[in-house]
């Protein structure tokens, strides 16, 4: 208990000492920095809050809410600034001199209230009495003097460049104060200040319109308030100046002409319509695009260009088209598996790209068959071409028509889709007789012997039954035995070279037949 009391007395003594040193009620942070301790826990234990500790130390301090800066500290620092510089600080000075800006706005709201509460404090505004060492400000003064010489009058504020106005605003409260500092009378106080004419305002608006390329905003023109007083509203002023301006509502700020101008400029630079988040950088909200065009896709159709997603999608579709063309050139079946191998994309990615393509055309599908039809490929005709190609290749290679089992399952299925049976297909393409001969062994002896000679020429030797099957893809051993008595007799009848064992076999068969 005694230790807590001693700690409390020590804190109060330190606060009083620091107050005498600083000249205003210290903050808790300043206390910790000065005495190099962390007092938060101890202050909470002994006083609950820091303002309560200040109060118990017998120091008058006004705090508002949770704000750490007291009114006494603010007054102390402002007085010190006024004594040093001779004028009341402007907003720029708060930041430069580490003055508490937010507490000033909370306690006094503005400089007028501060003047009322401190009638004994002498201060002056920052006019010509304060020395200025600023290169930009000197350039602003030179620009002002040049304009004054050219116009033979005091320039209006809007006639100076933005850079000059910025430099002036850092040193003076208003443009009028600056004009007074130059030893001139502001135009508002001059007897020769005639009311600006409607013609001059219209001329200024037309000049500004030509400069911007679209109907100007009120913020683009310095005398916009005068324009509204003369013409009733900004929209009426644009109409009087002969400037076409389409607004989506009375309170609308951006015209359709401005939107069109900026989008065209963007298209020239990027070759596409802007994305949703890019309109903000152009000074246009996406809601404005919806008002004028309905959607970004409609805006793209209006300018006859693609959106970002459409452009990416078109590039992907172009790759898929090239892959399909490659399959056609190599006479391969058009399906996603074959396409995936050709263009080196996964099947899922191809399906997603096709789905995106169909979604843009208001169709729900991922089918490659529908895509082929959409791009003008007659898939049925091409698939039938592949069936006939497979059939002809087999026929050329083996010198006979293929069996049903010797065609691929896909080709046979397509044949049955078009014809009632394989026989009808063979008849339709002019191979009906050969089909019957193959099926019912109706080949003549001359044809059978010719087949043996063809196989022998291909192998370069006398064929065996296995050799014949490998070449002709059909087993005709039974047919040759029925027609010629044996396989060896068939070879002999074809005039092919026989082995000694085969010759002896023939002689033995002749003897047996004679007996």
C-alpha cells in the first residue's frame, strides 16, 4: 500500500516538473520519453486515466473525448508560432511546424473563432510583411506581372496557370490578398470592372470545348458560377454555345459525348474497349456506361470492337480452329482428345474455352461437334470421308475389301447409321459382287491363283498359309483345299517354287490317285 502511494506521489511530482519545463500539460508519451519508463500500467492503476493524473497534479487542462492534445497545449504552440512568424498559421503551416491541426479544428473550427477567443493576441495575415524565399512563388509573380502588362489590367484568377495559383495559395489566404500585396486593387473593388458579357462567356466555352474535345465540365471553367448566373444552369450555357451535350439526367455530370471521346481515345491506344475497373482511371463511372449503353458488351458493339474477355476468347478460339484444321489436313477424327494432343491444351481448358464461346452467343454447350457446325465445317460429311478413306486404304493394301471386324468400331458404327447392313454399304459403293465372293467363297480359280502370286511377289518367296493370312487378313486354307486338293497343289498350280518335300508330296498324291 505504501509503495503504491510513493509511486503515485512520484508521478505527480514528475508531471509538475515536466509541466514547468514544457509550459503546457504534458502528454503521457512525452512523460515516458522524458523519464524513460512505460507508465501506462502504473497510471491506470493509480489514476485510471492520464487526464485524471494531470488533474490530481493541480494542472488545468481541457481534453475532448479521447484526444491526447489539450486546449492549453494547442494555445501554447499557436502563441509561440504567432510570436515567431507574426501571423496566424494556415493549413500548410500546421504540417510544416508540427502544429496539432485536428485539435485546432475541434476546439476552434476556424481562424475567426480563434480571433474572438483571443482578443489580446496580436497577429497579422501572411501578406507582404512576411519575407518569401520561394522560386515557384517568384515565377508566379513574374507571370502575374506579364499578364498585367499584356491585358493592361489586373488579371483574373483563372487567367493564371495552375502552377502559379498553387504557389500563391501556399503564401496567401486568397488571391485578393496576393493582388493587394502587389500594390494593385482587385477587380471586384475596381470601378472599371464591367460585367462580363454573355458573348465572352460563350466564346470561352467554345474555346474550352475545342481544346478538350468534348463538352467541358463546370469544374473545367474558372467562371462557372458566373455562367450559371447568366444562363440559369450549366446545361443551358452549353446549349447557348452550340455545344451538343447529352446528359442521362438533370443531375448528370458526364455527357455521352465525353464518354464516346474518351473510349475512342482508349481504343486507339489499346485496340479494345476498357475493362470495368479501367473506367475509373478515365474519370467515368461504370454506372454512366450502363446508363448510356446498357452494358460494356453493348458499348463494345457500338464501337465495333471487342471487350478484354472477348479478345482473349477470340485468340483461344483461333488456336482451336487451327487445331481442327490440322486434324482435317492429317485426316484424323475431330474430337477433343485428338485436338488436345495437337494444340497442347488440356481437355478441361478446351471445354471451358468452347463454353465461353457459346455463352457469348447465348448458347449453353461445350460440344466440339456444335462448334464445328458453328464455324462452317460439315462434320457428317468429313466423318463419312474418314470411313471411306479407311475402307479404301485397306482395299489398296490387301487387294480385297475388309471384313466388318477389320474396320474400326467408329467407322462400322457410322456405316450402320447410314445403311441397314455392311452388305448394303458395299453394294452402294460398287463392291457388292466382291462382298458376295468374299463371304461365300465365290472367287474363281484364276482369282485364287492370282492372290497367291501377289502375296509371293510381295514377300519375295513362296508363301505359307500364315504368310497368306498376314498379307490378305483372311484365312482361305479351306477354299484352296476344296479347289486344288491341298495348299501345296495350289502353289504348284500358281507356278510358284516348291520345296523338295512339297514336290515329293505331289508325286505321292499322283501315284495314289492313279491306283
